[in-house]
C-alpha cells in the first residue's frame, strides 16, 4: 500500500495545483524554431505549435489549446496512446499484465536541464491514472544548430509483464495548407532515389522489415515541405531521420482536420516486446530540424549538429586510402599485397586497406560461398599472417587497415558447424541465404563476445591497425533465435541492441580507430550507427555519374566527412572526372595503379596533394548546392570554410545531350560579400591548362550576384575550383 501511495501521490498533487493555475505551456526552443507543448485542463499533453520561434517567449501561452473532436479523440496529442480516447494512429500501444489494452497518459510533471550553453534537455512525465505505467518524453534541443532529438522511456510497476505492441519515439504535429513529402527508395547500387509527392488524407508509411540492412530499400530519412515543395533557398521544410540501425516505421497521417501527424520509431512489425516491472524501455532518438529558408539551411543544420555532437570524431581527420578489392577481388597473395603497399606509397595516400578474402583455411575464402565466420588468416594467401603485411606497410611508411564482416557466417564454414545455434534461422524450415550467408544472433551474449573478439584479435595481431571496414551484407530471413526461446518477437529489437553493445565495447577499448560502416552500400547508415563509425560507404555503385546523384541526396542528411568515395574503374568517364567526384567527401582509390598511364598516374598523385590542401574545407565547411543534377545539365556544389576565407567548387556535366550545357554563369553562395577572392583551377590534367589561374580577383559580392562561368562542356566535363581570399 505504501508503494502505491508513493507512486500516485505526485500525480494527485500536481493535478490539484494545475486546476488552480493558469494554462501550463512548455516551449522547447532552438535559435530559430520552437516546439510548444501545452497541458490542458484535463492534464492531457498536446503539441500546440511547431515552427519559427517567437521573439517574445511569453506569447506561447496565448496559443489556443488544440481542439478536440468526438471522432478523432486526442487531437494533436504529444504522444498518442491507444485504446482509450484516441481514434487516430497511436504512438504507443500496450497490453497490461491483466490483459487490458487501453492506455491513457496524463501530464504528471516536467523539468528542463541546461546541459551546456548550447544544449537543453526537457523531460515530461506522463502517467496512466488507472494503471502504473509511466512514459517520459525527452526533447534534447541543440540551440545553435536548430536541431531537436526526441525519444521516450517507458516504465511500469504492474504485478507482471506488460506487452509493448507499439513504442514509437516521437509524435509531431504540423499545421499547413498542404504537405509535400520527399522520400527515398532504392536497392543495391541504386541507393537514395528521391520521390516528392503531395500527401493526401490517410496514412503514408515509410518502413523497413529487413532486420539488418534496414535502409536497403527505403531509408529512414525524409523531408516534409509546408504549402509547396521547398527549394534549396526558399520554403518551409522539416528534415528528419530515426537514429536506429534496424527495422523502422514512420507514419505520416493527414487527419480529417488537415493536420499532419508524424509518428516515427522502431517498427513494431513482429516485435511485441515483453517489459518487466521497473525496467526502462528506451526508444531510439528521432532527430529533426526545421528551416523557413529552404533545404540548404536545414541540411547545414544537420551537418553542424552531426559534426559537433553525434559523429565519431566529427571534427577530426580522416585517412585517404588505396583498397585492393576491385583490383584483386579474392585473388591475391602476400607478394601481391606487398606490391600494392608500394603503390599506396607512390600514390601518396595514407593507408592500404585489405578487403575480403584474407581469412579461413578449412573452407578457404576464395569466393563469397565459404569461410565467412572463420577469422584466422588463410595460410596459403598469408603464410606469415596479417603481422607480415602490417610490418611491410610500416616499412613503406603507410598505415594498414582491414575488412571484416563479423555479424555473418557462411553455412560452409567451421564456425557454422561448431555453433549452428548461434545462427538466426528457423529450426524446421529450409535455410534461405542472402549473398550465400546467414546472420549471427546478436541477442546472445556469447555471440556478442565472439564478434567483439573478432575485432580485438586483429589488434593483438597488429597493434598499429589503423582502420576497419565493417561490412554487413545479409538481411534476416526466417527470423528465429535459439537464445530468445519463447520471446521470439523481441529478436528484431534485441539484435540491434546487441550490435550496439558490441560497438560500445569496441569503442571503449579502441576509442580512436577509424571504422567504415559498410553494408553493400548505404544499407545501414543512420545516426544510431554513425556514433560508432567515422564514415560510411554510400553505394557499391562507384560509376562517377551515378555517384553524383547518390552522394548529392545523402548530403542533405550527412556531412561530407562521413561519405567514403572511391575512385574505381566503373563508368565511362575519364580518370579526372572520377577523381573529382570522389573528392566530394573522403577520398579513396580502388584501382590498379600499375595500369595507369604516366599522365593518369601524375593526375592521381596531384589530386591527392590537392585534396590534402582542401579536405578540411570539404569536411568541416558549409555546403551549398548551386545546380541540381536532378533538374539541371550541370551539377555544382560549393564548400565554404567557416571563416569564409576559402572555398572549393565542384562542377560536373551530367547530361551529354547536344548543347545541354551552354556556357552560363554560376552564382556562388556562402562567401563574404566584402572580401576579395582569387580563383584557381585544380586537378588540371597534365599537359593541359586550366581556365582559372588565380590572377583575376573578384569580390564575394560579385561572385554571388554576377557569378562565374566554369566553362563546362563535353570536352571539359568536370572542373574543380579553389577559391582563396586575396591578400
């Protein structure tokens, strides 16, 4: 009885005080925007406003409480429960220990913590007045960057387990005359293909049920424009994404009163979750930003936030590299790798990356049908082990990195034979493979230990190991975990939690080692994973023309420092075009250096030198998109350093139709109109002259109002310009 009184008493006290007080308003503010919550007379928590911040904070209290309807129930709820007074799509749905499926959440209390000069954390406690279920909503506001992370924590004190049937992270309400959704779809080598449509009444769902490579077909990132589609510099637009590396679900419901409700979180598909008393269920963060000045501002908001707060080493350095995959595939030996180490040194990049095929003996890894899971060096290919390659790399003065795919196993492997119970598969059904492999069960602590030791053992063999490429090529078929026994519906959730547990252990022991997040391309890129990785692989499609489109769309949500771009033999474009495209992020090479002509080799070496001179601007500067490849024959983007003293402009011909790229002036952005700038063309092919030699001086005002002509045409299909303040 005492415990019950303690649990309910705060609700009673605050309810009494609320009835005597004026309307309670809870604003969550950033530099330019605000999400405003209100507590109604019945202690319902509603979202009264989402948009630009008011100059006078006290005026938020004058916003009228959201209307309610007999047909829709809890209209504009801040976190909509099911089974009680709501008839719209719920944010949370549970079954109580006694079997009842209703939930009513009323305001209990809130507080605001100032975590730093730039970050506030608002927490709002909601409670069911009948059942001992409490939900705490969290709003973490990054003031300068105009970004908010939102998540929830669910907890109860019932006399048995409750079942979470839906458990979203966030519930946002937007008000406008019309709504335009920009979403993405794709597949392997076809990532980030955009579609923009006007939302109509009903529910539009963006989701994934793949288990691991959740973003393969439909990424969790999206934009919503208000009134009309936003352009780069005009219009109201929200950009958002879920920080979760597994199944996700975002519902966009245009309700009968023309309000848009956005509910996003873990996909509850086949994922009913049993929750014990006094245990927290924490949902992943839903991150979003809002701009009233177009997509460019919203994108730069996310970039700054990511570099400042979310990314692994977001303000740091990255390593340029030479990868052996497309030059050797599985066919290599120690001597071949020694030669590639010399090529790495000759090219001038920082690191040599040894890709797939270096491991397994009983079932040698000579193709993708065998060996995955057996993480010992292949004695035929590497008779002296990884340590020998590492020593040779050290001798050449370059760093050494390696590829792994520790979450997976081939059925044709010693590991599979030893621990078939570690594999996700249905016990009474035929095995079904994705890339000839199966997924290990990371809900199992023993499997988590195994995956951690795969990484840990590499550092035992080579303490100087400087880079890891972490791949993830399979999705989950025939979902079943021996470890979970009767709790099979928790597999999709606990798999991702198990993955994060491993990554946390790795980062605790090896906090500074760069790691690439690879999953057959961008199949698992999200900010939940990127807090453990320094970069991601956008696509296995390295055709430079295709990569312009893929990298362009990713760049709305992720800064250039996260994008691993390799020069390969894909595509029909010149080596210069391929190098120029790869420089829009973190530069790497995956070509046979010895087959390059002397001029191409000189171009590649010069490009590495040029890149080292401008990479800090690309990685840490502000990105402005000048000409969109989706609509224009030329793609053009500029990166401007934070002092506005230097910039880099990339121009690419993307349409080869006759006269598709007439000479025209490109208006630059982001410069200081009062400064004078010199422009010099870099990455000029040996033996040719650039059109800009740094001698002409232009004011920033001129460059942004009158512009310059980069002189793009079929004979000059890519141009890179370095802009520096004139001294």
